[in-house]
C-alpha cells in the first residue's frame, strides 16, 4: 500500500514538472513582439497582451512591446465598452432603433461585420430607414 502511494506521488511530481517545463516560453523579445502583432491583427487582444508581456519580461522597456501592449489593452477596453452598451441597451431600451444603429456603426468601425449585420437584421424590424442606412455602410465597408 505504501509502495502504491509512493508511486502516485512520484508520478504526480513528474507530471507537474513536465507541465511546468512545457509552460516555459522560448524565444526572444522580438519573437514575442512579432507574435503579439499577429495576434493583435487577428483580433485576439488578450493573447496579444500576453505575448507583449512576455516580451517585456525578457527585455524590460522594449518600446515595441510596450506600444503593442497598450494597443491590445485599448482594444480590450473598447470591446468591453461596446458589450456593456449593448447589455444596457438590451435591458433598458431593446427597441431603440437609433441605439442599434449606433451599435452597428461601432461594430463596423472595429471591422466586426458579423455583429454589424446582426444589428442590421434587428433594425429591419424596428426602423427600415435606419436599416437601409446601416446596410449601405456595411456594403461600403465603413
């Protein structure tokens, strides 16, 4: 029984050490900056922030990483504000056509055409005129 317990402890320790070693990141600060930029461009802001933080751990004060981290945090904050505005509007004024039009424009500004299209579909029921305006903006890629 004691032997089995010892084997379990050794196995768990080895598993823990393997996981810890795999969690280490290899690469230079510039590698993490490049990874951060790719993630930022793809809209993966949280992962981009993590990559930039790793670059700053490797090379504190690296201007490229610092700027990239600020951009990632700004994008995260912007999207959180949009989500909050959307939740608030849904709760307080779900039939507010002007509010949905504004959200559609915000989504377009950030390049999220899927959510803008959702707002357009809702606007078709609420206000056909504003729906046509938003549809025109979507088609123009604004």
